[in-house]
C-alpha cells in the first residue's frame, strides 16, 4: 500500500506547477498588448535563421546549420499548439497553428529565393551531406522527434530548466528541412522537396503528439481544462495520432529500402573482394542502385574476366545486373637504404 502514496508523491514532483500556469501561458501564447512586438521578434528571428540555414545547407556546414536551429523560433508556436489542444482552447490552437503555417511558407519562399543567388552547379543532392541527410527520412527520424517533443514539453513546463530548450532545438530539425524544400523547388527537384517536407511533417506531428502527451501526464489539462472543449481535445488528438501513423508508412518504406540497400551493398562488396583475391588490386567502394552495380577498385596488373564478377553479382542479388568497373591505377615503389 505504501507504493501508491509514493507514486502520487512522485507524480506531484514531475507534474505541472499550478503557480507557474500564468507565466507558462504568457510565455507560450502570443496574445495581449505585446503581441505585435512578439510577432515581430518571431518573424525577424525566423527569417534570419532561414538565411543562416539555407547557406549553411548549401555550403554543407554542419556548425552553421546547428546555429540556425538554435536561432529559429518555430518550435514555440508548435509547442503552443500542443498546449492549447491539451487545455482545450480552440482559439489559441488555431492562432498558434496559423502562425506555424505562415512561418513555414515564409521559410520555403525565402530559401527558394536565396538559392537563386547560388550557381546551380554547386548544388548537389548526393554529395552535399546536409541536403542528402534530409531528403530520405526513416523511422529513426520519427523516434528522435517523439523524444525531442516530449523533452521540449517537459522543459517548457518548468521555469528552472528553460535554458535546456536550445538542446531540443538542435535535436529536432525544423527550419533546415524547410530550407531544403525551397532549395529543391528552385532546382525543380520535386522528389527531394517531398522527402524534406516529409521530414518536417514528421517532426511537426511528433512534437504535437509527444508534447501533448507530456503536458497531459504533467497535469496541464487538469489545471487549465474547461469542460466545454472536451470534444475538441479528443478530436484533435485523434487527428494528430492519425497523421503520425499515416506519415509512419512512407518512413517505414524508406527505412526498409535503406536496410535492403545496405544488405545488398555488403553482399556485393564481398563478391568483389572475392573476385579480386590473388590480384594486386583492392576494393575501394561498391554502389548498388537497382540493376546497376558500380565497383571502384585500385591497383595494377591483370584482372580476372569481368563477366565472372557480373554473373556472381547476378546470382547474389537474384536479378540481372549491369556492372560498371572503375579502376584507379596505382604504382608502388620501394627503396631500401643502408646505414653508413
């Protein structure tokens, strides 16, 4: 029986502080006589973060992109939307959500225009790591976003640890994927644009879901909830859950394809290594893309017939393949010196 009181005492310790409710609402929701100033601050920071993130992505600079994540204020209205749903305030939820939508549109349009100032030849969707890492999200992105959303809600509900929010902003990516969307649209690359926007939607829905659940567990709904909005809260959570499950489908497909490609690449690499056995060559890299296999090797001297390798790869991958072999010539020189 003692475990029940202990659990309740623990729940009170991690629960929402009733004395902090007024300050929490003033900090999270943009309203009142200072609304114009707060909105100005929001959009100035958002546009500056967009400039930083766009050119950080284009220059493949991780440090610059991290700086943009810290500056970007987009997580605020998303977390406010989650809190408004828990509280049951339809008006606050719509205002916060509208601010998110307007912010998203501004980021995409500005990054699109900024990308026009950069020569197209410098924009690569394969060699640029900051772009490539955001156009094919998998289930790990959803799991990371769920944990980050819960952490953000927990931090925002406690005044004494508010300084930790910067770490959450780094963990969950909001503005950089939108910048990749704008850059991709500017290049006419709709596939990467769709993938990057899917990453943003994954993070957005995960913040709403995990943040809302965290607020509920903390007791925010019990402290500020009005019975008139019970239906609104229930329907909102159902919509958020449905959206999260829906976006998990393409994320699962992407994860499966990535795992399958990794397994095929490993198997193909083993075949290439075995084919090179007994020669002076060594394998550098193997890339498998559908029915095409590109093997890069280095060395000098004679090789076994290429058809033998192609036949082995076809047996391993269980489909006809077209093999491309790239050889990097190398020369080994030795010198021996004697002591005097």
